[in-house]
């Protein structure tokens, strides 16, 4: 069930604004699509299954933020998210990847998300169990015997339990338990038993004779039949804790429950991002693209039932794709959205055109987002105790250079900033920490002009194009 504290469309756009500059129309559309998920889950039971998501087709040049919008959207929604490239399905003629694999990947992602959350819930209980295992490895508990005879001075015998040794053992264990809790024994080596699967790899068995799901099910079946052999390993307490925590948490989780919840989550909240959809449009080959039309159209027809809504077999169970949100994106330089088959076009009713980035957008990209390139470089230098700062004129110059190169060579959008910033700062990155061990580096407009001079003069930028 989706969280009732779901963000409103305005709040979703505000969250996207922290990472993506501009593209307001695209942000508004994805925000509405995301909120509609919550609205559907809270609609009356009669209409709930009838409401289908409005899939989105984003049209825009490379590097304008299409993928980033979809990826950030999934993070905001805490939803299973898969990005695939449509051109993958046309590789080697028409024998590309199985189109259904994207749905299997989505379920796998969903299972991992649910498993991680469940592990977090049982973390405390698992940590206590791990503590006991580590303690047993350090100070094994003493077994209480039935008792033994002690001869008294007058020669008579009396039965008496070994209280002293048992108490001493218990006190030592209590002392070591405290030491473990306080992290005083992290580097002490201990020997522990770790369960490992005895299943062999069956990747080559019946290659080409069975589909992907059958192969996965066969591997899982063999893995379940083979006994899990314990293996002794010598590890430090810190390393043992990590390994054992994973094992103990897995024991406390009901995997059937995880799979059921994961499939529900993938069906109701899953997002599949299909990139480069323009590469499978028939217009791409008519105007100089490679590969026969039948291959491209065949992939579109394979995509159609999945986008329309179908049941797909996965190793975790059957998933229905009726309510999965599909976001497709493409530059559409050579082809047009109308070159896609009409049925597929009809499954992407919302079309959003993303704007090309201007010089002012580049300035904002370098300054505003939480993960701005300038901040990323500042973090890299800070790791070496060096402070780097950029004045406004320097940032303007970097933005202008990136914009000019995009205009003259090829427009690769914001990715061009990586090329320019790398050229600008590589020398400093090389000199730290040998020549520059501490202090402050100030990037000025004059410095930017000097460093990027060769980049602007040299019009053949093949070695710098990303």
C-alpha cells in the first residue's frame, strides 16, 4: 500500500527542483502521474482497477534531464525503478534481449527494496543474536555437569555443583559482552561458521533450450536441494559482525511475505523508464539509421502488450503490468514520435517536449542543484584538505564555453559541463596532494580563459566529447 503521507504535485516539483534545473512542464506532468498513483490507491474499490496510468513520452535532446527526472521521481516515491534502453532489443538483428526482462528486473528491484526494509526492521533483534555468536566464539559458555564428588576431611563424600567455575565463566562473558558493545574488540580475530550454498552454477545447462525464467527456477531448485555446508572462517570481530548480521537478518525474514509484498509494490508503484525509444521508430532507418525496419517494428510490437498491460512470469511470481507507470524518452533527431506504430503511440498519451539548455541554465546547473558539479569537485578537494572556490565570473565563463561548444560541435546538453570542468581542474587534481597539500584554490575568470583556451581553439573535439 502506498504511503498516506504521499507528496502533493507541488511538493514533488519542489523536490525535483533541488536536482534539476528548468523543464517545468515535464516536472509538472511526472508529478501529476505520481500523485495519481496515490489517488488510485485511495479511490473506491469499484473504480480502482479501472484507472490506468497515463504513460509519458519525453522528447528532448540528450543531456537535458530526461533520465534524471525519472530517476529522481522514483527516489521521491520510494518506488521500484528500472531504466532500459530500447535499442538493446534490436542488437544482433532481431535477436536482442527478451523484452519481458525489463519487468523481471523491476520485480527483482522491488524484492531488494522490500528485503532491505524488512532487514532494517529486524536489525536490532539480529544484532543481539550476532552479539551472542561472537561472544560464544570468544568465551564459549560452560556446560553444567550433573555434579562431581568432593572428599571432605573426614573421608566422607558429598555431591556439590561447580558453582565457582560456572560463575567465573558467566562473569567473564558479561565483561566481554560489555567490551563487544563498546567496540573494544573490533580487531580481535575469531573463528566462525558461515553457511554457504553448495549449488553449482548451471549457466551452461541447456543453453538456448530454455527461457530465462526456467533457467532461474532451475538454479533456485538445485540451490534448495543442495545442503548448505558450514564453512569455518577466521575474521576480525568487525568483519564477522557484518557477515553474521546479513545471515541472522535473513533468518528472521519471511521470504514468501517479501515476494508477495514486492510483487504488489511493483504492480502498484513500479516505474519503467524506456530510453532511446526513437531508435526503434521506423523513421530512424529510412533516414540513414542501421538495421531493417522489421526489427524495429518487431520490438515495438513486443513492447506493446507489456505497456498495455499483461501478466509476466518471474522467478518470484506472476506480475501484472496494468498499473506500472511507463516513461519513454528519446531525442527524436532523425525520427518523429509519429514514426512509432499507432498502437504504441496511443499508450503514451502525455507528450512533453523538454527545452534545450541555455547559457543561463548552465550557470544555474553549476550553482543550484544539491549535487552541482562545483559542489562535487569541492567535496573531492576537501577529501585532501584543499578548499576550492569559484567566483561568479568564473562560473559564467565555464557556462559560456560549454554553451558555445554545444552550439558549434554537437549539443550534448549538460554533459558538456563535465568535459569543460574536467579540462579546467584536471591539472589541480593531479598536483594534489604532491604539490598542493593544503590551502585554498580560487578559480577566477582569467584562469578559466587560460585553461580552456585550447579547448575553444581546437574545433576537432573528438577526444573530449563524452
